[in-house]
C-alpha cells in the first residue's frame, strides 16, 4: 500500500510540475512580448521573437493538458453520463478513457519519431532564429507523454475503483458561465 501511495503522490506531483512549467512558458511569452516591444521603441530588432513565442505556446499547451485534465478543465460532455445508471456509466468511462489513452499513446509514438528525425537530420526553423526544431518539439513530446500517463492513470482508476479522479471546482466553473 505504501508503494501505491508513493506512486499516487509521484503522479500528482508530475501533473503539478507540468502545470507549473506550462505557466512558466506563458510568463516567458509575456517576457518575449515585452522585450520585443522595448526593442521596437528603441529602434532595435529582436529576431526570432515570434518564433520563440510560438514554441513557448506549443510547450505551454501540451504541458498544461494533464494538469487541466485532473482539475476538470477539459470539456467533457457528461449529459449522457448523468442520465445512465452507475454500472453503465462505469463502462462508458472505461471505453472513453480507453480510446483516449490509446489515441494519446499513438500520438506519443509518432511525436517521438518526429522529434527523433528532426534531431537526426538537424532540422532547423525557417525563421531568423535558426533553432534546431527538436528542442521545441521535445517540450511538446514531454507534455504529450505526461498526458498519456494521466489518461492511463485515469483508465486504471476507473477499471479498478469504478470512478475517475477528475476533480471539479464548481466555484471556478460558475465564473465562466
């Protein structure tokens, strides 16, 4: 049991760290925008700033997916789940998490191959920054792996416990409606 509690704590920490890294990428985008504005005001040029902002946006998106999933921030159409009995709901959730998990691991496999070939051929960006593309692609791959782990985690939890671990903060949700 202690091993499972440690694994649970480790996974929750992984999802939290990914969310913090995503937030740091967003702060990095803000910093890039401010530096680019300052460069324009002083007549200087900051080559590659839009490219770096795009890389940071892709990294922020993929790194935030697992944390957002656990906090109930993904859009889930639960009208059907609320209308069916608990036993049937469990099987529908197993099916949904199973499909999501399979699709995400499939994506991870091809994203890994994409990063590998970019590294092998020394593929660089088309912009002025000439960044090796495997670097920003690796951040996307890391986020995809963490999301695949999170979906696998929820699938296993639904299979053995009967429910998922997605928490919903109704106070946060009420502000968006």
